C-alpha cells in the first residue's frame, strides 16, 4: 500500500482532522514529504485545499476508496509516530 493510499485511509478515519501534521504523525514523515502527499491527493480530487482567514484548510471530497477498507488494513496503521519510534519499530510497509 502506497503512502498516498495510507493517507487516504487515515483521512477516512479522521475526516474532521485532515492536516499535514496528521500525516506527519501517523506516517512518520517529514514536512515536505507530507506536503507532497497532500498535493497529490488534491490533484486526484480526494481532498480540497482552501483558505480561511489566511489559514490553509483541507476537506475530504471522496468519502470512500475504490477498494474496501477492511478491519485488518485499519489495524495495520501506525498509532502515532511517538509510539512507533519509542518501540524502535521500523515499518517496512511504509516505504
């Protein structure tokens, strides 16, 4: 599963909190990598980027993926960057 697919799944689970920082925490990414994913999701029409009072916001446009998101796939998402790094876990499926 690509980072873009993982980001879409994360946003489906957290539709009220679509942000670059959420991607950074959940996928253990740097700022520019998370921005690139957000731009790709925007280009694909999955999210919409807009500005409110000089602050950038994102809105989820596609509420479901083409493929079914199973409980097993949801369970494979990292809980947070902090918990994974403290355990020293290297998630090979994120690359």
